[in-house]
């Protein structure tokens, strides 16, 4: 009995010595929110109350706000800019009814001083565990594996709410693996990426996400050559910080001026009517300053699956799949400009400090944002946390891997 009391006392003493600091608070909140956000993309939600998941997200944001308020040091300029981001992202939540811009804003501004690579490592570990668990549960029929048919091809979602969302999870995880292992990437890793892309295409028929996975190969090759060799790459990577705003501009322009009889109709068909659907969003809702509610009808999840089956694949489908268009139409002009400027500035900073891995990743994320809606979803995209977190310079990388100039 005495031994048990001693053990219990030791446990209590150990817990009492856990140091509550900025990093601890951030990683607790990050873990909680990532778990909630990832679970929302799975069919596990059929067994979980949406209210419980939402409360989990609110608690995570409360922890982050507490960290920002009591564990941060600001210059006057930082305080003003961060307060404005919190206010405008909060207003976009109120006006649109969608909290994702606010959630991502809080994750970004409270990441100041945190090591981005450590955050990304934890994202990879936790996301991989949840994804593998989801696949397992779907394969043993504890949760549903929604299967869709397109032109005679069966598309499986493996416990995720939609096949293309499963493919997107794989894409972003592979991107994170490549960033973390940038120095060690070899030809065998490119071959693995190619094989995974083929499997994703065969199992999900997610054509555009398959192309994104394949695009990782040449982009990483180019970035590594720029990082480690005397290779100028025609200066391409030095100007790649502009990729996000250029693609955002092209997405918005193409969507506004789209015509079914114009030259973009062929491209629209190739990318599953994304341009025409975005054009419909501009026509129906227009652009707001702060944000607005947009009613969407998708095929993901149990409700969407029933809609897909009953409607003969055409009934009530309206989704703003391009993240750039979603950002502008749902969250408003201010959040659109804040996001595009912040991402482009971070990419420019990466060019200056010679972190070509981050430049490559931001370029691929921008391509994903052109066709997928996951820009502000931590369950997919953790990379925008690098906007405020501490990122490795080229000099630090060379020192870490033992390269001397």
C-alpha cells in the first residue's frame, strides 16, 4: 500500500513539474485541432457528434489565444498587424459562417518562435496515424468506404469523405515527407512517388491529384539542384515566390471572364468544370469585402454520396473547388489579399535565405490551390504555418548536413 502511495506521489510530482511555456501550449493546441480537423474529413464522423468536434476546435483556438495574449512579445507593428488579422479573420467567420480562415490565422500568428520542422514532423506523425487508422477501419467495414463510379471506373475513398480528398491527403503528406527529407532525397524516392501516383490514380481516379503527386518529382529535382549544385535553373526558382499570386490572378480572371463558347471551355472540361463552377459563383454571389455565406452541394460524405446516387451524378452539384476562388468569394477581399501577400512574402523570404525546399513546397501548394479547396485546412495544408514559424536558412542546412563552402 505504501509503495502504491509512493508511486502515485511520484506521478503527481512529475506532472506538477511539467513546464507550461509557449511551445507546450502551441503543440497541445496544434495536436487537438489537427486531430479534430482530420477526423472531420473521415467517415468516423458518423460515430462522433459534430458539436464535440467543434468544441474541440474552439478549445484549441482558446489555448492559442491564451498563448498569444500571455506568452508573446510584440513590437508595436507586430501587435497592430496581428490584431488586425485576428479581427478581420474573425469578421469573415461571422459574415460567412465558415471559421477556417480564423482557425488558420490563429495557427499562423501564434507560431512565431516555433520551429517549423518540428511542427511539420508532428503533422506527419499524427496525420499518418489517423489516415492509416481510417483506411483500416474502412477495410474491415467499421466505417464506410464510399465508392463512386465514373465512366465505369470505381473510385474508392478508403474511409475519407471523397476519393479526391483521400488523394489530397496523400499528396500533402508526401510533400511534407519531401520537405523534411529534402537533403536525403534520392532516385529511389522519386520512383516511390511515381508508384504511389499510379496507385492513387488506379484506386481513386483522382486525375488532377495524381498529376500533383507526379509534379513533386521534377519540382524537387529542380529545387535540390538549385540548393546543392552550381545550377542557376535559368533563375526560375528565384522568381518562384510569385507563383501563388500569379496563379491566384489567373484563377480569378479566368473565372470572371469565362464563356462556354470561349477558348477556356476545353480547359474547363479537362479540370472537371472547375472554371465554369467558379464563374457561377461570381455570377450568383459576387465579391464581398469581409465575407459571405455560399451554399454548396458536394458529393462528399454520406449525405453527398446519397445526392450522387439519387441524382444520377448531376443533381445539385455546386462546389468552389479552387482555393483561390473560395478564399475570395467566401472569406472576402481582405482575407484574400492578406493571405496572398503573406504567402508571397514568405516565399520571397525563402528565396533570400536560400531555403529552396520551402520554395518548391509553396509552388506545389499553389498548384494544388488552383484545383483543390484545401488551402485553409490544416488536415491537408500545414505549410502556411511557415509564414510566422522559424524556418531553416540555407546556411543552417549546410551546417546541419556537414556541407562546407
